[in-house]
C-alpha cells in the first residue's frame, strides 16, 4: 500500500538545478520519491523540508528515512509553508520548491481512505483524515445547487445537474456513505463517458478537490513560494488536472511580465519588473514513462526561476 512511483521524477529533478549545499522544499512528500532523488544529489550541508498533510505519508517518511539528518518531515498542508518554513530554515535561502499535485497512489489504493470508486470504503476523501469534513458529511448537507456547482466546476462534468439531482433524491431515502454507493449512483446517471474512463471519475475528482480545498491551497502555496524562494531559486510544479495546471501557468505568466501599469514606458521601476522567469515550456511524460506508469498520462510540469526579491 506504500508503493508510489513519482511522475516526471527525472525532469523535476533536473528542473530544480540542485546545488549540493542548498535548502529545498518538497511541498508534497507523498512517499518520498522526489525527496529521495533530491537527497541523493545533496552534500552533507544540504537540507530538505518535506511537507504533507496526510499523517500516513509522514509516518511512511519516518520509516523510509529513519536516520536522515538532512531531512525534516512536516505534517502540514503546503499552503502552510509561508508560516512554517521561516521557523525551520534557520534563515537559509530556499533554492527550490517542488509541488507534485493531486492524490497519491497509496491514498487511492487504500479503500478506507475513500478516494477510489473501484473499491468499497467510507466516502471520506480527506487528505488529512483527522481534520475537515468527509465527502459523505458534505453531501448530506449541501444544497442541490452547491453539489451541481462543485461537480460542474471542479470536475468539468457536463452531467453535473443530473448527478446533483440524483444525489439529493437518493439521500432523502438513505444516506450516501460508501464509495461504491456513490459510484453506482453516478454510473446510473452518466450514460456516456470517454472510452476507458469510469463514469464516476469526474465526480470523485471534484468532490475530493472540494473537501480538501485543493485549488485554494495551491493558490496560497504559490504566493508563499514566490516570497520564500531566493533569487535564482526554482519553482517546479507537476499537475494532473487542467484547473491546477491553469493556476500554475497563469501564476508564472503573471509574475514573468512587467506590471501592466508600467508597460510601454521608457523607464520601468524596479518594483514593477518581473519576479519570475519561465524556464522552458510545459513538459509531459514521454512514451517510456507512459508505458510503465499510466498515471503520468495527464501530467504537466512547469518551471520558473526567481529573478528578484
């Protein structure tokens, strides 16, 4: 259950442009695949701060790296890096921050976590099962319009209206508390779907993203990353969903451009100059990786370098 193959690992590793004595942040530790690669390139003075809000990931990290003095594991969502990193960095400059977004394989593979529509389990989906509201509780209290909006927006599901109506009709007779119960409800409602894709894929994705505030977390974390990075430091983000990738892309674009208020002027104040430089274009997994890891099919990697404080 702890197996997890990091996607675009080599590309992310190279994008960080590692310095042997640098301080790096793995904002999404998972099972430590990216962290292990970073540690392997660091010298004795190098450090990694690894964040994950899933207690199971932090426990797995302690098992995998029991004696690694260069690593600090932090049980917190990556939106908290603004508050936590200054306390842990000992005033060292941050040379790179890596985000590997979305859900990890161990979370999907454990039915008790409620992420998967392929195995029966409690309808939970919280990244941190010790806090927040499980999907079952939210579905029990949300209005039909709220459910429709979440599924349509975060799942980009064209049958969101029908699904929301059926959820509300079903819960009036019995609570929706199990993953296969919801998956079957959606399958009865969504009669057509892309080949090879389960009818409940978009709905489960949307509900997971909602209860974990994944897009809000990402926006706050990107803002924090820009402030934490030292000049020349790299921001590296791997996304698996068009909404995540759009946020990353627009963030890099916004901070790679001159403040539009000053665009076209002969002299542009230093404070209006770009703070980031895009490094290359978007990177996708190659054929070899796709053959070995189907999870990589929707992945997109983007890289930026900080230009000024």
